[in-house]
């Protein structure tokens, strides 16, 4: 296919170089956005009397027919085209003749691609927000069912204090609510139209950039034409927000993997989200969670690709910027896949509350509460802390836990211990007495559930 810019050249582009240069095999993903942008651009050109209404009608009808044909598979992308913008324009000219050649007045591929990618990312990111909300809904199903299921909370992966499973799950829910906020913030900053920046310096035509911006759902126009075509900050911001979601999913995955091991056995994943082994008949592997954890590296890598592509390029457009697309597309596809599998995996998992409870009975996770018991009876906390440390050591040496040690033995350490200590250090009391705001007590957990519910439409 002859290049649109062939006029200046004596020789055709070398075949390898042509393939190397072409982006159609990945930017074809943006065909809808490219065509919509062109339709609004043509409408503006007519409104400003830069092209006639009649030409605008022909262009619009031509673009619509291309869109329809691509949508129902009646038109295939020409992989010899340089990119999606060239493909649509040459297909338009094929269909409506020379009128099609008027479309590219007062614009450049540089502002066209900058518009297309913003529109594309806006659509995709809104889909991602919906998927994160679905994940929140799945977490809420489990949280509501386990408001009083007790398990050990950990620090350093050592049993620390008793918590409820709902409280633990809601910690992840809070992270995902902030993730939604990060995506929405980035969308807000991105939502300005660069169309009309043209190659880099604006245009001599009497265009109306605000009209196009509004027609495409932008909040306004970019104020500097050089920035309009050079900026890819929004890709960095979005990819960093995508990476943060993956990081959260990956942490959560790590716990899912641990909890499904025989060493923990706190949960059992549903058969539909686990796989077997080719050799070990007993195996039930948490592959989905492992893949999410693994794919996190890939999404981080894409963010670094983007940052590195941008770090050394002078203003304005440089072909390096064509490298913005594959990495961000891959991050989007990966993140969407992960979210689509992760949410139902959480919703369908079986929570083995007895195992959680018996883990909570070991490891002296009520030791803080025993120290608090003494403190509330007047002993300074540091002294109480020391005595309880000695009691724990005594229990370990004598194969006891705090609940099974006799009052007589307790009194060897302090006269303040009385019969009521056993009730005070029961796991149920430890949890229900954590009444501080944001704590694991039931009131706080219910407040958290209420808050997270506000994110679900
Ligand atoms: N395919 C190009 C990209 O993705 C479109 C813009 C090309 N502009 C240019 N002057 N070569 O970045």
C-alpha cells in the first residue's frame, strides 16, 4: 500500500522497516475511539465552515459504515496499514472518494493518537472500576457471613491477637476502595482533549476545540498544544494505579495460598477455582491466586516500560511514544483477567471457621489481654507486660495455655489475679472488647461493612 506521505520519497519503505514501524496490529484496539473522534472532528470542521455540511455528511456516513463493518466483522484490518489512523482514513477515501481526504484538515496523527488513547483508557478504566466494585461485593459477602468468626491476627507471620475474619477481609476492602479513588483521580486529570493541538503548534484554521472536547465527553481542552501531543503522564498514573491494585491482589493471593495449605487450612477454595496435579492425586492447587501473584510482576514491568520510554524524549511527539500502547494494553488486559477470576474465587471459598478458631487457641494470642487485665486492676502496663511474659514462659515449659493454667499458679505471679481472669482472656471477650474505632469489635466491623457498601452501586 502506498504511504500517505509517499510524495516526499523516491523509494518505498523497506519491508522489515515497514513491519517494524507499523502499529496496526495493536492500535487496532482503538478503532471505535478513532472513528468517534473523527466524526466529532468532521462535525466541528463543518460547523466552523472549514468543510461543507455536505462533505461532513458524507464523511460521517462513511465513518459510520466503517464502524458498523468493523463491529460485525464485515471489514478486516489491513495489516499493511501503518496504524489505525491511516487505516480508517484510507478506508474512508476508498468508500467515499476524495471527500474523505478532507477529514485530516486541522489535525495531525499526533493529536489524534493522543485523543484516541485517552478515550480508550477512559472506557477501560471505567470497566476496571466496575470490576473492583464487584470484588468489593464479593468480599462483603464473606465479611457479612464471618462477623464473629475468630482467627489469629498476625504480625511477622506470628500469631499476635485474636481478630474476626470479617475484620481481616475488610482491611483488603479498604485498600480496594482507595484503589477506586486513585483510578477516579487519574481519570479526572486525564479528561482533557488534546485534539486540535495538531502536529505540535496548533493550527491556522479557525477551529473550535471546546466543541470537540465536549462532544467527546471531555471536561475541557488541554491548554498547551505541545503538551497536548507530548503528555503521557496519564498513562503513568493509570499504570501506577493498576500496579497498586495488582499489589493488593497479590498480597491477598499470598494469604489465600497460605490459608489453603494443610499447615493453615483456614479456607478451601471452590473446585472451579483450583487445579489438580498431573502426578500427585491428592493435590488441589490455588493456581488462580498464584497466577495473580505472578502477573503482578508483569504489570509492574509495564509501568517501568512506560516510565523509561518517556524519560529521555525531547518535546514534542517522538515515535518512541508508539511504545506507550502495548504495555498499557497488556496491563489492562491482565488486571481485568485477574479481577474477573479473583472476585468469584473469594465469594465461593469455604471458610473453615473451626480450624481458624483452634489456631486462635494456640500461640498465646490473648497475652495482651491478660496484661491489660492487670493494668486495669492498677498495675503499670510495663510491669504487667513483664509478668505475663514470665507466665507465658511458664506455660510453654509446662505444656499449658493461659486458659488452662490454675489460679493458684497465677497467684504466684500476682495477687491481682482472680477467678474472673478466665472470662477476660476468652477469645470471644478479647474480640468483643476491642471497642475502639476501627478495631475488630462487632460495632466497628459493622460500620466498615456499611462504608464499603457505599462503593457498590
Ligand atoms: N502510530 C503512532 C503512535 O502510536 C501514531 C502517531 C504517529 N505520528 C507520527 N507523526 N508518526 O504513536
